[in-house]
C-alpha cells in the first residue's frame, strides 16, 4: 500500500508539502491545532471588517507561480492579484514622507528628488540585487540545506565576498542620505535580522521590492491559504482541525505515529510544519536533536505587537502599506536584538487594506492593521499593549495630520502570549529564526531528523528561512526528501 504521512500544522509550508506528497501518490493527513487552517496566516472577521492576522505583504510573485505551476495551475485559477501603486510610503516626520511607486523608473525619480545623483547608484545597486535574486530564488534556496557545497557553484563563487559583508555596510557605502538608506535596509527586516547582521547577498530582497513590486490578493492574503487548501483537497489530502498533537510516537528510533486528542494516528512518516522547538518537545528527550541551550543561543526573528482596528471613517495621507520611520531605527533594533526590552520609541508599520480592497471594511470605513516589531520572550500584559497603542496612535495622528482616536469602533490586539498560545511559537517569535550569516542554509536546523527515522521538519525555523515564499519552498524541499527516503526504503511498508 502507499506510504501514509501525517503532517503537523497547516501553515504555508505544511500545505505546500501536503500537495507535493499527495501528488506523489501518498496518503496524506494534515493535523491543525486551531479551528481554522493557515498557521500564522489566519483571518479576523468582525462587524463587517476583515483583517489578515498574519502576513500582509505579497512579494516574489514568481515563487507562488512556480509552486502552482508544479501542479499545472496558476495563482489566477484561485485568486486575483493586484499590483499596488504606490507599493508603500515611508514617513520620516510630520507630513514628511517618501512614496515608493510601482516601477523602478518612478522609484529612481523619487530617489533623485531626495538626493541628486542617487538614482544612478540605485540602478547599480538593483542590478546587483537582481543578479543575486536570479541565483538565490531560482536556484540556491531550492537546496535542502544538507551540505555547505550547496552554496558553491560557478555563479556563487564570484559572490563569496557578499557573505562576509552586510546589507548595512553596502547601503551606507553608497547612500549617505539616511532616509534613502533606511528604505533600502527595510526589506531585509522580512528575513528577521537587522541590516547590520544580514549578509550582503540578501540584497535580493531589494530586487523583490523595487524590481518585482508589491501585490495584494483580492480579499486578502488568506485567499492564498484557501487556494492551497482547494489544491490539497483536490489531490486527496485530508485535513483535521481542532487536532493538537500531544505526542510523537517513536519505537526503536523510528516514527510510529502521533497522538491527538487522546487518539493514536499511526503512519509511516511524520512531517512537522509546527514550531521546530515545540515539535521536539513532543518527543521523548533521547530523540531530541537540539538542546534548550542550542535554541537559547540562536538569533530569532522579532515577535510583534499587532492591532486590528476598525475606523468609522476613511483615513487620509496613508497608503495600503505605510511605514513610520520617524524615530531612531538603530535604538529600536538594539532593543529587539541586544537589550530584549520594550522599545522606548518604536518604529511601526500600518496596513490599510480597505484602501485597495472594498471587501476589507464596510463602505465609508477603514480597516487598519498596526505592527510594532518586538524582541521575542518579552513580558506581555494588557496594560503594556494599551500603552503602546496610545503611543503609536498619538504619533500616527501627528505624522499624518488627522485625528483618529475618536473614530476607533473597536481594536483587537495580538502579541507574544498569543503567538505562544496559538502557534506554540518559541518565545512568541513571529517570523521564525533570523537569516544571519551563521544561520544560513546548511547552518539552520535540519529538514530531516538525525535521531528519529522517518521524521521530517518544514517551515520558518529550518531552510530556507522566514517569510511566505520561503515557506512554500521549504514545503517542497521537505517533501522531496521524504519521497527520496521512501524510494530508498523499498521494503514492503507496514500495514496499518
């Protein structure tokens, strides 16, 4: 009979893997602890408003296309994409912002207006970023992180020095204007590390930003989850919700199945897309690959304090995506990565999907999502959340020259404690493990367990790293390793 595979979690990586494994002919069941699928990508619906709880940026459309094309499908078979113009705006002070539009030509004009001669430097920088993108996203990241040799090719040899410099060094060498430098440093925040700790090679994120652009799936990012769910089910994947995993069953160093809600579900293989650290706590100690001190020593991507706000009017002077860089980014980054404390003056990001998408809010009203990046593992109380909401809303009103406090119909918050409760997220991190030099490729936690046969991992804490497109790729990589493992164990599979 076909191999049976139980998958823990239903985020992007788990859903992607389930599709590949079902297509390969295996019997696949997904177990999701929450009532709805999607992992960190879920939705909040309230009083006619709809919010994406998790990811709100759709970058690297080619990675989504590549995923669906593996099943002879296209994203447009499932959802409608709109390229945002402007992509986003960045505030540096009261009524003082730079707008990033939808083509490199327009972005060059914005740079030139800010600093004469900067557009020429920008074109050179983006040319390098595109070259990195072509190597990284079309080739390198589709390696399973088994060996350092995966990073070595005729194309990467010429770029080896870029692994020993940083984004911040490269940007600041070329751009003396602090505002332009901050805009160029911003995209690597999606990789979970500060620009001064991110290898130069990751400038491919700048090509994703300025070269490819920012998109919005009509009705929100959750449409991508719906699309993957429809694809998975069409391939025969079974999905169980409200099914938290209590234990991974192992016998003589080989997986036997999982225990959920007191029931044992036997299988030949297990793939976990749940938090890697949490997954290992479901194993007896002898079968865990990584110690608590291992995880403690790692650089994790930030957590976040998020607010989902319904406003009773349309807002002015903001775009679908708006960044607020009116305070010292260096100090905020220090509080996240070095001091592990609540920031005094936080940078924040706001998204107003209802500017683009009428399905996000009732007519004449605005849906707002506000995000403050935080160190993982911080104390998280209702009082702290309220303090920080007031901090950012006061600044928001000043910077955008409008009063909004009296127009808040409701607000819901989400922070460290929720990431732990809902996703078993290590220290409540929001984006997995940061992509620093010593946490790149083969130096990340492995897709395949070294201690338990037929146990595999996928998602943001393993390769290739944080973010939605890398999660899709991670699911593909893990599924390929499982298919390879099954073909190596040609002996008859145990009947269940």
